């Protein structure tokens, strides 16, 4: 079955630390990849997405992610986190080029930033 | 422009009762989705619709039904609620099912079944 794995359930960092959140997917072939963020008490918002082209994708708020096809990974990075980055982060994958393809979400990683 | 609205914001429901969660979007998106969010499990797809008049089952459809009479509305019905359906429910929409269109999410409905 197709799946998305986020191995870090809860990450705690200090402000200005660097961040990397892992994401692996099990799809073969063409895949579209997403990172969503959910701030406390809010709904999910798109951080960034990868469809094709440059495997290093830049998103909002200084986040970026790198698609590594050989590793089936799409890790999220930020060089220096802020307290306002405290949120839950969801990786998601969608098999490309299919009009009936749904997005599968990972279980999420909760990020806590110490001021 | 509201995007996606959901009602109610929260609800406490007795087991066995029928409940309909409402979802409306004003973006003229073709595809709509219902997810439930549970701690440690992320978002799981309940049902989806790729266009008005059609619906499909997601990962966890049992105990839920949906309808899509028009483009804007996608209600989710629990025919006879059970405590395991306690969750936060998110409605989402996208321009087309598949093809890499991002999904836009509503604010959620927090449902507690006692």
C-alpha cells in the first residue's frame, strides 16, 4: 500500500537552531510531494510543493525541501528556526499523472521551539 | 472571499445520534475531500469527490457517508455516531483531483461522541 512516513514524532529545538524533518514515501514512478503546516488552533496551510524540475524547492517563511528520488525522500529544512515556527508539519505525497490520485498524508511531526 | 467554511466549529454528540458536518467552498473547485485528524495518525481520508455528482471512498469510510449535489457543498454524515468517531474533521478542496493541485483546508470541526 502507498504510504508516507515521518519518523520524527516530536522535535524540540532552540531558536536559531537548524531544522531537518524527515519524510519518506513508498510510491514508485512519478510523484508529487507536499509539506503542509498546522499552527496551533489553525487549519493546514501549504508550505511548499514539488511537481517536477529542480529537486530543491523553496517555500514560504524560509523553508525548503529536497526531493531525492533514489532515497524516496522529501526532507524539510530551515537553517534557523524561530519561536513562531512552533507547529505540526505534515508531509504528503500524490502519485503523479493520474486524474484519480489522492493525496496521502504522513502522521505529522510536532515541532516545539524553545524561546 | 471565505475559501472553505465548515459548520459546526465543535459538537458534543451522544452515541447513536445522527450528525451532518457541513462544508462549503466558494473557489469553484471540482475536487473536495473529508479527512479526520487523530493524534499520532495524521490525516486520514474518509471520502472524496472529484466533481459534482460523484463520490469515492478513502482510507476510513466506514460509518460515514457523503453527497455532492453541487460544486460548492460536500456534507459528511455520521448515520449513528460511535465514540471512535471522536476526532477533528477537516474538509478540503482542490482544483482537480490528482495532477498536483494543492489542497485548501477548512478550519475544522471538533466532534466528541460520548
